[in-house]
C-alpha cells in the first residue's frame, strides 16, 4: 500500500521493521504482523478522540446512510450535474482501486459505475463545463501517474485523454474561469514539484505554464473572485512545512510570491468565504519529526491588501480533515487526526463550525465515525456528504450526511374568505389561485407583496373539487360538492371563469391527473368511473373504469406515464392499488398497500427517484394512522418506511426542492398544528416547527422561492382565513443566490434547456481542503412539474458563470414546470417553463422481427415524448372498435419507439399504432 501523504512517500516497495511483530508501511503507519493474514491494521490500540460538545450549532446532525460498495481513502468525490456524487479510486487493503460508484442523495444509496482505466489514489477530480469529470495523476501500481481520463455521466464510462507532462500525486487542480484546469505542484519521482500545467478540455491536451516559485506538496489552491489562484503552504521534499504563499495569474501564466502565512503548515484546508477572503484552518507543522504536531490555529487572507490575520483557534487541533462552506456562509470542519507519533493514530469524529461574522468556532454534533483522509461534498440540497477515509476500522466504506436544522414558519397575509376543502393552483404568472371551499369565491396570493386580492368568483359554488393547470395556462376546475358534474376554466389574463363541457358523472373527492398527451384524467369520487377531458375540444369522454370505486384516495402520474390510484374510501377503507395506462385506457391492479387507508388524498408525494410516498390517513373506527409506505413502479411493490411522529388524516404533503417531504397538520382526532419532514435517504421523520393554528383539509403550495404556502382549512373555530409560509432554513443571504434572467420556454421535448443569469459559478467555492475535495460552485438545474411534482436534475453540456445548457430533455411530463438553479447548495428563485405537449406525426413501422423469445416487435420514429398504444387483431376486416388495445410502446431514446407483443404466435396478426 502506498503512502497517504506526499511528504513521506518512497518509491520502494518495502516496509520498515520497528520491532518484533510490528512493521510500518510506506505511510509510516503501524501494522501488526499476522502470520496467517500477512499484514493487518493495528486497530486494537487505536482510540477515537471525540471533543466535548458545547452548544450544537443550529442543532445540525450527522446521519449515516448506506455504505459505499468499496471501502477507500484518499479517493475523490465529485458532485455531478445530475445531483449524484461520483466517488472514484483511492486506496484500500487491496492496494489501489480503479473502481467508481455513484452516490444518489435522493436514496442515500450508491451504485457501481464504470471503472477507471488506471487504479489510483491521491489524484484529483474536476467537474468540467461540458459535464464530464477530469481525473488526473495520482499514485498507482506503477508509481506516480501522468495519465488522465474523463468520466461521462451519460454513459458511465471512462476514456483516456491527454497525459500530464509530469507524473504527480497530491497536487492541486483548479477549474479556471476560462474552463481550463490548472494543475500545480505535488510529488513526483524526484520529490516535491514546482512545475504546473493546464488542461484544455476542447483539445484534450496539457500545456506547461509558469512554475511555482517553491516546490510543494499537500498545499491548497483556491480560485479567487478575480480569477487568480491562491496557493498556500504545503511541504517540501523533506517533509518540512512551508509558510510561503503565491498567486497564479491566468492571463500571464506566471506565479508571484506574496505575504507568507503566519504559521507554516500542510495537511490544512483553505475555504473561500462569501466576502472573498480565504480561511486557512489547522494542518500540521511536521508530524514525522514531532509526532503530535497537529495545529488548531486558523488565519484569514484578505485579497484587497494581501495580508494574513490570525482568527480564533479551533476547539481542538487536527490535520487531514475537511472544510466545507455551508449555504449560510459558515464553514464546517470535520474529522481528521490529532497526532501521528509512530505508535498510534487518534482519528477524530469531532466537528465544529466557524462563523465569519464573529470570527469564532462552535462545536457541533460529531461524525458517527471518526476518520481522516475522507472527502466532504456539498450537495445540491445543502447537506454535506462525507465518504470513506481512514479510521479505527482502517479503510472505511461509511458514508454520512450533515443535515441542517428544521425550517421555520411565519405568518403571511390572511385570505379574505375563510375556507376549507378549497384548491390552490400555481399560475404561470407566479401567483397562487385559491378557489372555492366556501361558496364560489376565489382569490390570488402574490408572493412579492405577501398579500391576497379577490378575483372573479367561479360560476358555481363548490368544495372537494379538483383544479388542474392546463398546458395552455388556464385552470380546469371540475366537480366537487355542489359542483356536481360541471367544469369551468379560469383565465388568468382577465381573471374570468367560463363553463366548459360537463363531465359524464357527478363526482367529488375524486382525482384529476394531467396526462403526458395534454388531456386530463378524472377518476373516482365515490365512483369507479373515469373520463378524459380534451382541452382542444372542451369535451369529456369515458375511458376505462377503475376496478374499485374510490374517494379521498392518492393518485399520481408515474415516470412511466401511467397513473397510480391507491386506497381511499367508499364506505370502507381499502389497501388496493391500480394503474391506468393511457395507451390502452385500461386499469390493472398492482401490488396492494400494506395498510388500508383513506382520507389522505393530499397525503402522498412523488419522490425524486420516481417512487411514491403515502403516509397517514384513516382506517375507520377511530384508527388514525402514522404509518407510511413507498411504492416502487419498477416492481409494483409497497415497502413500509418509518412512521410519522403523529398519526394524522386529511393532512397535506409536498416534495421540497431539497428532496424531503413536508407534511402538515390534519386530524388526530382533533385538528393538529404539527409539521414534520420525511427524508427518503434515511426513511425517517423529524418534526419541523409548529403552525400557528391547527387545521385540516387545507392547501399547501410550493412557491418559486422555495417556500411553501399553507392556507385555510378546517380549524377548531371552523373554516380558516389563516395563511403562513414555511422556509427550509438554509440561512443564506439573498445576494448569494444565483439569478435567472432568461430561459428556454416553451421547451420542446428533445430540445436543450438553456438558462442565462448571474452567479452561476457561485459567490464562493462550496468545499475546500485537500486536493481530493470537490467544490460545488457550479450550476445544477432541477426541473419540477407543477402538476405531477416530478423532479429531475438536467445533465449539462456547457455551463459558465452566467449560463447553463442541458442535454436534450425528454421523458418529462409536458405542461408547466419550475426550473431552479442550485449553486453551493443555494437555490435560485425558480423560473417557469412551458414544456410543450408533443404532437404525434404520421409514421411508418420498421424493424419488424420475431425474436427467438417469440415476442413480435417493431420500431418507429415519432415526436419526442409522444404517447402511443397499439391495436391488434387477427382479422383485418374487423372495425377498429373490435381490435384489442395493447400497451408496451416504449420510448427507448428521444423520438425512438419500440413495441413488443409477448403474446404473439405464428398465427397471422395485424397491428396499428395510435396516439390516445
């Protein structure tokens, strides 16, 4: 196993004998000689040092998620534009690894991806503007590496690119404002390096640039707001700490020595603060000589005058830790080690937070596992992901996330009319339309002013109705108690309501789902019938009926285009679930829920990974439920997850931009004012503040600024006018947010989404520290369907400080969506995008084949995102109404469709495709 830190590398392969039965590897770390298992970690003598906790900072905590597939340390972790984290390479008990895995914050689980072409540790990984990841250098089986390779998130594959001019490890890599990558220093075959070189992603080549004034390894490199690169400290070839500092000017390609650090150090961290200054934290003076030489000191660089100023020291000394700039502008330092005296290593689990406004450190909750040489990555949701490292168990596979405290509630202006069982609809002008609940009145909430204004009333008083935002920007209100079978449209341009075609069946407490073809499916309402509304004609037509009559049930549009209906009430409470296929117009049973539940029509959420969460409800006979379960469309199976802290029915739930689910109020049996958050990554619930009033049958709406509006409902005093806003509590300044200016709208499926704005590179880097740390100061863009709640992070093809362009968008529900830019874990105010409804074209079937499996198949090309079904018959003369409707058409790539009929036989059979 090769050395962990550059200053004590050796090129040989031997170990040094310290005494009988004990040897040291090339890191100088002690190993216990074991005749049956060769060398094993001398872990029994290791003690994890945990600092005594003072007051926790904002009550943040660490949560352990699923472990990595491979234990590793001195690896890299890189945030991708799809919000996942690429963990690559590193060292472990097998030597050096080439394998890589992807951690998904939505699930807290990692999956294997393609392996690198070269096994390596102490390399660097840099996220490029084209969406790929550049890995360069490191140490492997052949020694110091010059090789470099690119990871493509769209394919999961690695390809070699131009090699470095100088093999090196423990160097730094900095993405310059030009989109090129500066690699500087590190350790090579002849010791610490002075040379530096620049990678051009366009040509895939490296070119030499000016050399550092001093050879160094285990230094830090920080991109400053003016585009220069600040390099601090490190050690020379003999392991002596450096206090020298220099600046790289990308324009001239030269380095300039500037004022030195107050304390020579290496193994430290450097973090760019929102005010443009740089915080240097801890490190070591020379552990090979003094052993217990970790530092607790910290100092700050001011670019405006080039000076270094000491700031408060940490509560405990540490080296080889991580430092992460949090969305609130504070810096969290975690883990590391305190000493290395040749006989034991004290790994740290402690963490503390630096507040730039006061210049002080406060101890926060500790890591669950003490570690050093780990990585820390700021995620799009504002959490901090820690992976791997070296600990008492030696090489670690552990992952854990630093989570923020719960959000806060604030009152906003009250509605003009007290109401319950109303609807709330996000309009394309950014306002919220609240309609009905009591009478026919309607009003609008303006987020900018926090005020409510009356708009024209509906033509018919109604409650327990549905409201659907159509692709044309109008709102379809249908049915409801008092509304019978009537339906009407709201036009936001003039605030008018107009009747449209009436439903075939009177219904209330039903479900309405906007389908991918732009039509609206209405189902149930103390009925098993279902019908479709066509905005183009204003007419309703029957479609297949559900297998079960339902009311107050959960209904969701799945990512495969089908509609899930589950549970509900129709004089009894059921656990059954079924799927509607728009291609066939039929409902088929899917796996049943584990618990029968009703009265939870707003108590479900489509999660970021496409699964569906349902929680709470009522099972009859005073049986209010706290249980929750998750439906997996891939398997059709429901899995029980952690229960809520409070049983509740007639509550409301919404998916937040950070991937958590907010659940509010409800009955139990009295009205509740509690709220709680579900984290899909851990399957756990935490309480999050208290609403000022108890309520049920209210509405909850996600707003463009990331806040959630809760309005009205049934309170102990009757219908309520109350309204309040929930803030997730990241604590960032509005001036740090990325700013959206223009966006592609309408967005045709199969086209690229382009956003322009400002601060897409971020006001400061998101992470700082060792060369393996990943920054997060680049844009991640999330699309969220306003109707279905479906979310997806878009893969980028090009981004800069003021623009973002995605790969072609497809497999996303048409209609209106929110586009949010995340930089450094800070979300922008969302822009509204019209995702256009695909228009099918006349097509010719090709590629007909009868595979050995016996399934007849064919392929065809059509509009991206179009929805198709297939009709089949053995008698061509039969009218189409007598043909059999089949599903099974899959869009395998944008605009490329495939159909397979597993029931095909050698009997003559005819097929026609149709667009529902």
